[in-house]
């Protein structure tokens, strides 16, 4: 059975035609930010036709969409704004999928979709107890406990690891709290993190160096003292946040993805060491690994969820 899976990001939509867990055709398409999501739907329809043609398939049995916001994956509703397209919450996307392709629509949060993709096809294979953390512009997370995607009563469970506080005395976060993992160590917060660090005025960042993690890790690698201090602070924040997630969800493996993993050689051993030495856990209980499908985990996972959702839907119909 073929399903179409979409992973909706800030500037691009990733598309995949997924069959038996394999990506038969894929595309990464830039979408105009000036348009409404309603205006993007025809772009999606055209792209789906292109994927079907590329893979030599006539029809699909389901469609799945992963959104960068909190999603009610039972009623297929966005519970918070999809900040790029404020009209997305009000659209009848289930009705649109039914009218366009005659198939059910599955929806899920993008971090949960990525976790499912890594679980089925990547670094999460072989275990049913998994935490996924994506460190980039923000910090996303998701948890699989005993083979079940954790959702909770408000679809928040496991999803807000980036807003677990790691420093009650820390910087202001965009969520309203202070000292969240995101506001202590993520790309959006990094310019302020750099300014708060003692010695900023004499640092390369006050003299025009780009305030991003590429620069922090590059300068730290050659021993630049300010960058080293910032790197250590962020590593401590990530390790503390991930240790909190380990206590919360008791996984056997933590999969880390996101832009900072270009520096996985520094990040993974630091966090593994923290968990090995600071955690109240049996020896070698938790393995910290890099994502294996950093670009397509969301699409692969959404493909799996769409297939499962379709199977469930068909099962329910057959009982009527
Ligand atoms: Zn926060």
C-alpha cells in the first residue's frame, strides 16, 4: 500500500511516497510564506501527482501530514497555531483529503513523526523504549514508551522537552517561563546566550562573528576561550535536559537529531558521559546515538502513521 507523507517545516515541505517503509519518491519543496495554507493546498496536490508519476503509481491509500505544532492526532486538529500559516487551524483538511484523493488523513506533531521514522527505519530500530530530541532552532522531543507513542490528555506528553526548565535562574523563554532548555541552549536563543556570557564584549561574536552553533563549535575546537565556555554551558544544558527526559520516560536509547549534530563527535560523548555518571540508572542502561535519518525521518514516520491509521480506519469500517 502506498501512502503520501508530508513533513511541514518553516520554509519547505518535504514530500514522500512511502511503500513498505521505503521512500519510493521524494521532494523538498519551498513554499511561499506570503500565502495562506489554503493557497498552499493546490501546490500540495500538484506535488502529490508528480510523486505518483515518478514512482509509477496510480493511487494512494492514505495521506499523512506532520506539523510543527501540537496536534490532536485522534480528531486530526491543530491545537496551537502553525505559526507560518495561521489559517491552517480552521481548514477542514480531513475533508480536503477525502475530496481530493478519497483517502483518510493522519496528522501528528513533527517530532513524534521523526521519532516514529527513526524507530521504524533508523537509529531507533530494535527497541520499544525511545526518546527523540531534535536540537536546532528550538528543541523538539517525543517519547515512545513500551512501543506506544506517548500523547497524554492534551497531546503534550513527551513533546515539550525543550520547555522543561534546566535553570530556574536562567534567561526568559518564548513560552513565558525562564531557564527552559530552549532558552538556555538553542539556535534562536543563542544570540542572547552569547551576550549573557561573561567576556562577551571582547569575544569574536562582539566583533562580527556570526552568532550560531557552527561558529561556537568551530572556534571552541581551536581553543578560543569564550567559545569554549559557551560550548560547555550549552553541552551542560543539553545533558541536563536529556537526563530529565531519561528520568521521565526511562528509555533504553536517546536519539539526537537537528542542526547541531554536525558536531556529534563532541555532543554525543558529553551527554553519554553525563548519563553514565550522573544518572540513577543501572550501568550502561541508556545509549545516546545520532539520528540516522536526519532529513527524512519525519516523512518516513508520517508514512508509517498514515498506513497504521488507514489500517485502523479500514478495521473500524469493516465492523460497521
Ligand atoms: Zn520555554
